[in-house]
């Protein structure tokens, strides 16, 4: 598999910069020239639609050349790192790099709670018990770009968000999301509508990124989006993704490998393809040597110093919690494996046929699709 590192001059961070800049706010980390050019033009409304897991490699391999989304593909860019919904969607929502917002992965060790906690679900990652008060909301707050734009522009710009059912007033299907976008666009002008849908990511996790069910789902979305666009008046449509996915063929269980397990201080955290590893000080060299010998063909083991030195988490001032979340090493997946851990709580590991958060092109590259009125 080809490896690619995040390019924070050409990434979803810069996409958000373009949108903020279009509404008079600073693009703190730069913007995308191809999108800036389009956003300089007047539009009745603008819609940003984010499809979770819809990487550009999938788009080019699975959808026909005459599909609406393929026809309107104008650019490709990287996600952030880790290229996972937690980190990438927070960047798209906030305009901050992962280094700045701190939402680095599915879970993280919070010393304030003495637990590894799932950030989105506010639960103990191993026992499944609810954690209160919510860790991420309490310690990793951020301001959504729609609020930033509204605060800067007042009533002259109407900002709307459309989210899945986990959010208040969320929609329950892509059909409902399309209907809601159409309803908003017909209700007024000078609106920025930001819509996020959690597919095809969930389906890819369960079936594999190129399964016929996933392809059929995306072909259906393609038709819906084309019909939506054809019925919108003077509306700019931007479609992108937070990350892509790769096929998974192997689970590497750390608890089954004594040479590695015995070196750990605590279970790994963040992501199964971007694992933060805290190692006993006396075993650092032992761990590094054993890991590279056993798993070096499937994971790139980066030291803490390399993670920060490479700017892997992006530019800006580091959030104070990032220093807590990054262990002695990050194991960045470069193949088709997950790095997992079985705890004494005896909760079965969820099987995955597709996943993300590594450094492979399929998961790192996302499309910029622009349909102009």
C-alpha cells in the first residue's frame, strides 16, 4: 500500500480555512486556492456536504466516470492525522488542527478520570460504563465554524447545520438530509448550510470499503445529490469527506504478544491504526526493537519526538491535553492490520472489514467536489 503523510497546505484544514475566509474570518493555516476562486463568486446559498469515509480512491475506483460526483471532482487533498472521524470532523467543524483541538482519536487516556474514555460516547473504553461529567466536552471544548461565522457576520449570514440522529433534531436517512437541504435552500438566501452524514463509513466498517452494498449505497447517494443540485437555484454545492477507508485483513492482538505486552504501562489508546503507546521507561529500547522486528512491515513506529517534529498533528499551538494523549510512540498503520488489545472486562472486540486512521493513500486522500450553479 502507498503511504502518504498529511499535507497541511493541501488538506481539509485548508478547506475550512477557505470557508472561514469567504465570510471575513482569518484562514489561520491557509486555504485552498481552487475553492477560494469559487467562493469569490456570488451565490444565493452555499452547501457543504460531508460524507464520512468517502475517500477519493473509493470515488475513482467504485463510481463510474459519468456519475455526478466523479464529473464534479475538481481536486484531491489529504485528511488530517489521525485520519479518523474524531480528529478530522473536529477540524472541519472548528478550523483547528488536531494539535490545536486535541480530539486525536476514538479514545484517549484522561488522567483527570484515571480512564481511557471514548470521546464521542463519554464511556469507559473497556468497561463500557458511562463517564460523567463528559470528558471531551469539559476538557476539549471548541467553537463550530457556523457559530464563528454567525458571530462575525451577525444576521447578514444564516448558518445552518444538519446532522445524523445522534444530534438534537438530527435526520435519520440520507433522503431526509437531502430534503432538509432543499427545504433550507428554498427558505431564504445568503445561507451557509453544513451537512454531515455518517455513511458510507459505518457500512464500510461492517462490509469492507468496496463491498457491493457500499457501492450500491453510494450510487444511490450520487443520484440523490444530482437531483438535489438540479433543483437548487443559484446554490453552490461542495462535497467532501473526513477520511477514506482501507480493507482490513488482520487483527494484531497486543495481549497475545508477550514481548510487546510486557513493555506496556497501560492499554493503547487513540485508534487501532494510530495507537498511542505508553512504555515502561526501562523497556523502551526492548519494545522498539521487538515491535519493528515483528510488525514493522505493517506499522510505522514513530517516537513521540518524531510525531511532534514531523508536525504530524498539524500546525499551531498545541492543546494542553495533547501532551497527555501522545505516548512514547505512535504506531501508524501502513498495511491492512489493526493493533488491538483485549481487556479483562471480557467485552468482545468489534470485527472490522474496513478501517482508517493510518497512513495509506486510501484512507488519507479525500475529494473536493464542487458543483457550481
